[in-house]
């Protein structure tokens, strides 16, 4: 598999924070992602009251959408600004508290209790902190993770999944020699080898 010059590309946490500070967030979808609407049945599989995980969630509007359907949503994002904007844009009251065992991490939880967003590195999380999930909506996470960290990321995601959980993954297809990413190109063969 040739992922071109992307193999060694690293985007730092500081660069992501800067994108949020500058409002350079072309990856954010104001209307939500059409593929989630299209494949929602696959994610939910006829089940209600699920725990759904949003890795590298930003301020994804789908979090509110799924919470309004009666699901419990948990997200993780390094940008505190993104999380605060999410609550502000949906006029959702929330409380903020430190996360025991993760230095500097904060948890923002809607007062209704059905949306919990963690402000920290995704690699600081574990099932002992956030529990396990019935569903994962990975719209821009795997493609944003540095290529050298993909195995670490997927290994973590697998530990966060319940036995019968659904994982909805969106990737982008393009010539990786013409674009340095992110979003990074993740070929289907690599997805198969990562997730098994």
C-alpha cells in the first residue's frame, strides 16, 4: 500500500488547538453528516438507549441529535473551545469537573446527563474512565490520527467496544501523493488489517 509522503506526517496537538482557535475548522459539518443519517440503522441496529462514542468529536451536531433520540453520548476532544462551542450553540447547560486520574483533563457534562465530553488526549482515555460503548461514530477521527498512531488508536477503540457494538467509520479516498493530510488517506486494506 502506497500512502506516499503521508506515512511520516505528524500533526501535533498544538496544531489542532490552533485550528480551533483560528476557526480553521473546514472539517466541521454544520448540518451533521449525511452518511450518519443514511446508515443510522446500521449503527443503532434496532436498539434504543445506547451508549455512543464520538472519538475526536469537535463540536459535532450529531451528538445532540443522538442524545435527543434517547441515547447516551460520550465524546473526546483536545480543544476545550470546541466543547464549549458545542454546548453554547445548542443552548445546553452543562457542568465542568476534573477527570480523576488524568492530569489536566476536564469532563463537560450536560445537566440532563446524557452528553459527557472529555477534554484531553484520546490516548488518556480507557474503559475504566469512560466505560464501554454500543456504538462508535468515527466520522473524522481515524483519518485525523497521525498515520504512525493508527494501530494505537484502533487498539484503544477495540477496548472501548462492547461485544455486539457497531462501528461506523467514514474515510476519504484520494491520491495521497497530492495531498499531505489531514484528513489522511486510509486504504481499505489497512482498515481491514487494523480492525481485523
